[in-house]
């Protein structure tokens, strides 16, 4: 009605003080992002604090909400919503036992199709004085964890079981490179024999060059900052169960900006069924 009547007359008719009117107007303007803040919080908490402003912006975009990532970042800062931390790594190097393979990967972490380039490593967790080890293999095409084994000791059978599980993902003509560090598990004749059986090319990082296997290192950092450091565990059994849940979440739900806002499984499925 302000288009037809002066504000003073409207306030008098409504019995509203001018100061009250302006206070409420400012409050409405200050809270104009209230609904967006709730949507941001909903995405943040649904993913248990694992998503930063870029991924939250991507999720909102997938639901038809076009919004600048800087605005999402600013609102998250106002709500004190932020992401997390880095980690110490299990070192599997035990000296110069066994044979060392050449670095065939050469830090080329992109693949044009599934089962061209795989990477693997072992990482360690500690819970109440007990240790747990995770041995995964990742496909560099989409970052998907193809296979993994969890064990209380870093034994070779953990790595061999993981390999057998990964082999099930191969098509008859697939002959990927499998890259690792120079850990003792990967120098074993049995390991090389298993790869040879499937005509898989073995590749190793140079000694002391963790960046040569940066894709796997990045996954471990994400796993620990988004899962391990966000929770308390009463036992290694509870941790093992949580690791299985997180890897399923990582593969099927957790979006990657590198994959156009899709999860690894969604990206692979979309690429194979355009």
C-alpha cells in the first residue's frame, strides 16, 4: 500500500511506531538468507561435516539452485561450518629387500577409461592401543575404490586377498598399470607372480617420493579427515565396520568436483550408459 499512501499514514492506521517498523525491516533484510542457510546446513550435516563450500555449492546446483560458491563460503563462515585435517601415514618400506619396479605412472594420474591405471598402498589406524591396516586399490579413471582388505596386521595375505578381489573387476582385454610405493609387500615374488598372471604392469614410486603416489595419499587424507578424526572408536571392530560404511559412501554418494559433481560410481555408470 506504500505505492498509494504515505508511510506515516499507514503507520498511524496500523498503530505501529516508526522505530518498530524500521527495526523489523532491517531484521528481515539481515535474515534474507535464512532459508539458504538452512539448506546449506542440511547438506553439511547430511554428509557429516565432510563437505566444504565447493561441494555444497555443487549439491545445491544439482538441485537446481544456481548460486555463487563465494556466497556459500561466506554463509558457512557465518555459521562456523568448516572442514578438517591431515594425517600421518603408515610406512611400509623395510629396506632394499626384493625387486623394485620402474615408475611407469610418472605422476600421470588421469585415465581415459576404467581399468587402465590402478594405484594401491597400505595405511594404518590406531584405536585404544590396537592397530588396524587398510589395503585398497583405486581406479584412477574415476577414483573408485575397486577392492580393499582390512586386517589387524600388515600381512601379505591382506594384499593378495585385495588383489584377487580387484581381479574380478577386470574384463578379458584389460591390462592396467598397478602403481604402489616400494613397500615390502609389493616387492614379494608372489605379488609379481599374481600381477604377471593377469598381464598387469607393475609400477613403483621412486624411493622417498610420496608424490609419485599422490592419488592414493589423497584418498587416505580424505578418509582420515572425513571419517577417522570425526569419531571416537571403542574397538578396532567398530572401526572396521565404519571403514566399510565410509568406503561405500565414498564410492556411491560422495561427489567429486573433478567428476563434474558426481560420485565415482555415478560417473562410471553415466560414462558407460550415456
